[in-house]
């Protein structure tokens, strides 16, 4: 990893020493105009970096580049590079060999979790980034991932969004340590490319970490294999969520009248995951007037 970082640093130093061509300077002016069409500062920052990346675009290509496609390609390139040494197999092995799972009891503090709820799976970076691009947010918002694994969803949110902070909560110590290793790499090689940079990983049980339901404005809940007991306990937190908060889920909250009086389903779509296509459900916290109407 250190050798790869050294090589990339040398490459960056060499490319930055070249003087931009007249065509590229003209293209940079177009990029400045494009800024008004997007809401994410981080995407704009990455686009400018892509324009200066001679491996992604040359001066001869500037007149025919789709800027939206260019920034999407840049995001995926950066995320894929960040996770080059931390692939799915590495993360799955870390999950399977964690002491909590090997012990067989799956008991953490006051809570017992089913084996299914601890099964490891990952987002597809491209599909998840596209999903996040369609969820409005502001720079004072906070993104949470409940069961963050190696941190892919957290970093996807960080690269495409302007969240004040992107936070992953993970129960298994092995996976938390893996995400922390990715975070160290991010700080050294990638963070400077972004305007909004804060990332945090916490090793805790999601049922004990109050901040996500009290302050999380966009929350990813990979609940596909969560049992009904865990789903009920998560639903109980709904009343504490901030108005307008969005919960991104892989399974519907069913037969929960109290939950649907607080949250409404605003989007349903299919998104690629490590195990194949998966339905994704986006819920939004109703405002006080809507909540009263839904309850009546």
C-alpha cells in the first residue's frame, strides 16, 4: 500500500508541473459555469481534479466531454482506488473471523443478534452513488450507515455529498478496524481532494448509539436480513428522528401503523449490491402537520 501511495504521489507531482494548454484553460472556464448546475461542492471539487488528471482527459478531448459523466467516472475511480486493497473477500473474511460471530452467542451488551443479521454484504459503488445523488441534503446534514462494514457506503456518501459528517456504526470489531484502516488511507491520499471531509467510524451496537436516530438526517439501514425483533426496535426510534430525515432501507417496515404515521415511503427502486439487484426503500420523516394528519 505504501509503495502504491508513493507511486501515485510521484505521478501527481509530475502531472501538476505541466502548464495547462489554452484548450484546457477554456475548458476550465466551462467547468466553472457547470458549478451552478449542481448542489454538491465535493462533486465540483472532484470535477476540477478530473480536468487536471491527464489519465482521464486530454486537451484534445475537452470539446467533447460530458461533464456529468466525467464527474461520475471520477468518483468511481477514486472510490475504487481507495478500496483496491480492501475488497469484498477481505471484508467478508474479517466478518466471519470476528470473535462475536465465532463465539456463536451473538450477544453484545444487552442485545442478542441473529446470525442472519450479521451476514456481510456490500453496496455496489456506482448504484449507491446514483441513489445518493437523488436524495437532497445540505451541508449541515449528517449521514449514518447502520452496519457500515468496511465503510463503502460511508465513503460513497462522503465523495458525492456535502454532509457535515459521514458516520459508520459497526458491531463487529474486525470490520470496524478494517474501516479504520481505509480511513487512514483516505486521510493520507484522498481527503485533500474534497471540500467537506469529515468521516468517522464507531464500533457500537446500533441500538445503543442514540446519535443516529436523534441527529441523523440521511440514514442507510441495510436491514435485508434483520429479524422482526430488530426491525421493531429500530422502528421505535422513528419518533425521535429529525423532521425531513431520510431512512434508506433494503426491506420495508411492514404492519407498523405507528411507523407510517411518522415516516412516509417516498421512493422505491432497484439498486445493485454485492449479492445482486436489491429493492431499496427511501422513507422520509413527516413534518408535524403531516404526522397529525396521518395519525387521524
